[in-house]
């Protein structure tokens, strides 16, 4: 008798009808040769959780559980077929699925949260070796790609992802982001564009970032500093920009006052100079918001250590993007499963145990005619010492 496994339970969280729409949208199964998009997705998610490092390892491991394939809607694979699919099947099928899953983590109503806090940053994806000669080669950038991300601190999930060449400036991606009203966006000075800052302001949202050294401002007013912040905050000022045409005649639309907060840094001689349009929070609270920016740095580090986006099983641009997006899909599905199970383990431990139990039944099937099977299953459970 078939018993639902942890892996099939994970896959059940995928909105299959939406995925099928994406497949049709990009004609991804037009020449599938028996290896359709669903089996491709199942195989790539499996490769993330099984920590397989090569096509041969994926083929061997996945085909060793052939009895479970039918119930997942998949079939046995060949490494040559998987390699070809990674190279030719449009990665946007997986990108759209990742975006769909990201939507599912958003609060249904804004009143469910007192405040939205988003972190914006990018991280390099290093691609080394002669097989990656197609990557950009510039004087100031590593060979590879760049992963851009908008990160929701409440759900601990990305809400926007883009993968570009390594020499694409971060601000180019920032300008494309849909700005959500009544939210706070935290980013580094790589996203310096006063007109873009003003577009956030016009959306009635807030930003917290850093001034560049050459930012010319005029002080309008010295703002009071809370007693609790006097050891941290050196200055809190209301300012306006001096230059109306800061770059080659481009007009600076940010003509309204903004806030300039100077923060003491214990480990450095130079202070941190923060720019924000938020006049409601204290200077110490604004400094804490900017410090939250490290959460996205830690997230980048975590996914590189725990998911497969450092070593790639394909060498084409399409294959690399497919693997990155399926890594994000795997993260979102696993996090969703943990929330549904109300499991309190640290997520990295949850992911490790999920990887170890992929094809172990979720519930043990009682059958008096198969007592040995029951004993074997109970033994497995005892040895793993795992409970959802």
C-alpha cells in the first residue's frame, strides 16, 4: 500500500495548475522527449535536497527510488536528458513558479502587520572555469552573475528576485521594483539615485540608506536627540540637497527636506551617515533599521551554504538560472512545510532532517498481513528519532 512520503508532501505545496500555465506560456513541453517540465522540476528540487553534486549522482539517487516516481507524477531519468533539459528548457518556467510561491508568503491584509520592512541587496554568483566563458569579463567584476533580491524581514523570504550579469549596477534593478505604500525599504549606497529615493517618498513609503561622501546638503534644522541615543547618535539634522543638477544636467527631483543622521561606529574612525525620509522614528530606531540590512547578507550566506547555488551541474546561462531558481523554490516549499507542520526546529535542522527523510512515509500504514513491513518502518522511525 502506498504511503505519502515527506517529499511528495513537499511537492503537494506546488500550485500545479499555475505551474501548468507557465509550461504552456513558454511552450516548455513542446519537444520534451518523455522528460516533461514536471519531472524536470521534481528532479531539480530533489537534487537540492539530496545535496547531489553531479548529474551522475542525481541520476543514481533519483532512480534508486523508482517505486515512488509514479506517485510523484515523475519517471526515471537519464543524466544526458537532464543536462539537455537544463540547457534548453526555458528557465522562466521555474522563475515564474518561484515568483508565485513568493506571493503566497505575503500577508493577505496590510493590517496583519504593523509595518512592512524590506531589505534590498545583491550578491555575486561566481562562475569559474573555461565552460563559463560566456560570463561578463570586466576589469572591476568577477566572472559570473549577480543575484538581486528584495527580502521581507517578517516572512524571512524573498519577495523579488532577478539574476543579471555581474556588471549590472544595483540601482538599475532598484528602479524596476514596484514600491509598496506604507513600507520601509533599507538598502546600501549602491542604490544612490535621488530621483528614485523621491519616487519612494511619493509612494508614501520610507527609505533608510547611506549618503555618499560627496552628497552636498544644506542643514535646515538641528533635530533633538533622545537621551537614550546620545552615546550612539552624533547628529540628527533636517537637510535639503544643494545641487539641483548633480549629474550632467540631470535634474534632481528631491527638493523636499530629508533627514541626515550621523552615527558613531566603535570599530571605525569615520561615522555612519544615514539618509531617510522618516521623521517619525527616533534616530536610534533608524540606526537599528539600517543595521537590519545585515539580515539579507546572512540570508545570502545561508542559501549559499545550504542550497546548491555555488556548484552547478550545467554550464549554460539557462542551466545556471534554472538551478538558482529551483534552489529558491526548494527554500520556499521547505519553509512553507515547516510552518504548516508548526515545527519549532531551527530551519537549517528542519531542512537537514527533511533531506534525510525524503522517501520515508509521513504516517505508518497499519496492515496485519504485513507485520514485518510494520516492524521495518517502526525501526526506521526509531533510528531516525524524528517527529514532525
